[in-house]
């Protein structure tokens, strides 16, 4: 329905519709239904309300916008072009979904300045947005309205709300009272396979209300109602769901309101009819100057506020500017280095989860941007240290998050915290439960975010909890994932070094896989961060070795024990610790050859053998798990599964004799 005074907005919305439909038609691939259906909502939001500067798409105090329904990416690209973002032009629109194009099939973080996150896996967007909204409240509590005061807007569809992660997200958003989070639900009752009602009968309004949200129901094509709804949402003391009743493919004469326009181009004939129906007498990719001018003016709407903020930020001082620019404080790891020296002196024997806690005690007081948390396992993950303060709806000025038993949401929310800026998040759970976190972890790797996963109880060393809690295949699976660092340290020193690497890795997430059982101190020197090289000779005869024993984590001490037994029999070996395969693989070939040596190699790890072949070589031996674990004391399990010094000795002798 076209209300008086909104003719300009109708034309602006149609510009979105035709740019989107034309680009999808040219690519012969894409999802036109959502951009056409939500064009009216997007027009009101971006022309009247959202706070952005197209000439500085990463302005810290901009409003954040997440297209959770990422398949509708052409909505976003059309908006960026129309608003005048400096890094997109009409050729980028024409190259939609082409190899090397900035305008990928789903929004890709880093391709265009205006993209606030990579979306596509449904449910991840709305959940990550909760992290962004929480970050805004935390930074606001610390630095005040003049430096951090903005909204987080989301467009999501039925698919996002059907994915289970969304339940965790809306529950936490309501619990935290994130009133500056506003979600537009594209309520069109259509999915790829047909009608939503064929598969779902949830009353979403009641669902959100039950989770502590404000809800507003509108006609998503009524400009007055859209306008009023956003005004009301901005005044709410709760997060707001605006349920926008829309027609998918709005404007397409024969396909509007059906699944036919969800994930396929409209077709030339439908586009021709659509131009006639909407009285759009322009060629493909042509936007009339008057309409383009209206959009470009909308893009300049926040310029005065942007300039004022820049002045305020400069006056705020170096600490604030360093934090929002991801610069760690000078000498932040001074006490951490002292901990390493002290541990060597005292031969500190602790589980690496405890070593991580000891590290955090030396890290957290010196890095104000760190925010920790755990999925209701802080007492086991040891992620909460003295002096930390839990964030609540009544006081956001804290540095610990109680996620509850919500691993799915925790990982995505940590992505949102990192994407927002000003925060370095870490979160803990048991390593085996990282399966619940994997989709968000993959996105953090894909986006290149500094997110740190503290994943304890890393092997059959969990013991009595049994195979459901004993990760077997997880190390191999994360080592197979690009752009994520997987650390499995063997003692306090390696754990501290892993924390240093993780915090210095600005464009990679990190996993710290940590033991439940106590491990002996093996390092004798901490003058160099050897973990930063991924692998090194930790013990034994480096120059005259007859064999090399490779290990990670809790098995390094078993390897050292085997080395001592072999030495008593006159067999010289070297033990190589490989705490981070990814970093080791980055080293020069000469360094890797020097560490691995030319002698036969035997590897041991309390996990799947998969992947070790590339280090032991064609003629090496691997002592590892070939199935799931069992319930029993850790030491008995290691004996039962043959992960012992005696097994290493036997394997080394066999390889030497074969040679």
C-alpha cells in the first residue's frame, strides 16, 4: 500500500528491486525473492534511520547491519551501490556471483567495507548480531554515549528462526536486555520447498515475547507502518522483533508469493512484465538520476555525526584508539613471561587447563579488551579468574559472560564480539562439545577473526566420563580446517606460548586443546617462543639421533619417557613436540627438515591417526586411536589403548631394525 508522502521511498525501493533482479538474471543464479520482498523495509531503514558513512564503511560508531538471510545478498549490494559506498560500482553489480567478484553469492566479510559479517549458514547471522549488540553495550558502559552508542539491525527469514541456534540467541538477547538490537523478520511463509506452514507452526511472536523481547507486527510493504515500527523499536527497553508481513518476490507478476522466486532467477519474460507492472521504464542496471540522487543523499545523512565522533575519538586518547584498532597494550605479556620462568624453576606439574588459568591470571589484568566466558563449564575449563566481573543486564561493564549451556550461540556470539571491534573474546567448553560450535568456528576462520576457543578435556585423558566426552577425531578435523590455529600444548610453558600466539594472531582464530590430567614440566628454557614455530626438538639427541619421536600435548611426556628407556638400551632418539601443526607447516623447509631429522619417525597422539602421515613419512609408525574411547581411569585407558612408552620403544626398535 502506497501511503501519502512515500512516493519517493517507493521509487527508491524499486531501484533495489530492479538492480537485484537484473543482476541475478545476468548471473543466471541467485535468490531474487527476498530482495524484492524486503526492499521496502530496507529502504525506510537505510534512507531514514541507519547510521553509516559510505566513505568510511568501518566507522567504529556506525550502526551494524546483518543480513542473516544471506542468500538475499543482492539486497545488500544494491544498497551499497545506491548509497554510494566507495568500493562498489555498477560493474560490481553486473558481476554478481562471478569468480573474483566482490559481490559473491552470499555476503563475504572483507569483500566490501559495508559487509559487517559473512552470512549464509542460516541462524548464524542473528546469533552473531547478538554478540555485536552485546559488544555495543559493553563498550558503551566503558566509554560512554559519545564514543559508542549505536544500533544493531538484522534482516532474517523463517529459515534463520527454524535453525536451533536462533533459540539460544533470542534467549540470551532477552536475558541481557539488548534493547539496541532490532530484528526484522521477513514473514513471507515461503521456503525453497514450499510453504513454511508445511514444516513449522511455531507462533514466533509468542516465542520472542517468552524470551523477553518487544514485538511489533506490521505490513512489510506499508511505508508508514515500517517507519513507525522502527521509531517504536528504538525507544524500547528490550530487544525488538519487527514481524514484517511480506510477499516474497514483491513486484514479480506471476511468481510473487511463491517458492518459484526464492532461489532462481525470475526469467526474461517475468522481468519484462515486472517492469510494466511497476512502471519502471529503464534498461537493466539503469537507475534514474533523480532516484540515485535521493539514495546518495541518504548515504550522507550521518556525515555531521561522523565528523563529531572523529573529533571526540581523537580527544579520548591512545588507549581507546588502540583498542578499537586491535592494538594490544605495550608489554601486555611481561607477567606471562615471568610465569614461564617461574614454572621452569619450580618444575610446575599441572594440567594444561590449569596452566591456562594461570596464564589468564597474568593476561586479563593487562588487556582491557579481553572478555571471557564459558558454556556453563567455567569450573572445569578454568576460564574465570580472580578479578573478573560477569556482564549482566543491569551492568554491562564486565569481562566475563555466562552463556549457560549454549555452545552453539557462544561461538557465534564470540564472532559478533570480535566483529564489532574493541573486544577480544575467548570462550570455553569441553573439546568434544566443539561439535556444537563448529559452524561458527568455521565462520571465524573464514572471516579471519581473533577468537580464542579454550577447549579442555582434550583426549581419553578425560577418563571416567567415557567415550561421549572423549574427543578422538576433533584434532584431525580442525587441523583440516583452513585459517585456524590448533594448539595442543604439553606443559605450562607451551600453554603460555600458545596464549601469546593466539593473542598476537589478529586474523586467525585459535583453539587451545587442553588436558584434564596433570602433566610434567618438560621445557628447560623460555627465552624463545618455540610454540610460535609450531614444532621443535624438546628433548634428546638432536644431532646423532637414530629415531625421532613426535608427539603433542599429554603424549610428549610419554615420548620423553620412551626416549629415556631407549637411551638406556644405547639407542639415541630426539623428541619433537608439535603443539601447532599449522605454524610448523609455515616454517621454511630447511627448518622442518632440521626438526624432523632423517632418521625413522614414530608419532604418538591420543586421537585419530589421520594427518600424521605427512610428518612420519611413508615408512614411519603412528601410535594413535583407531576407534572411540572407554570409561575408566585415564592411566588405565592409556594402557588399554596402547598409548605407552613401551609401545613407542617397540615401534622405534622395529623401525631401526627394518632400516
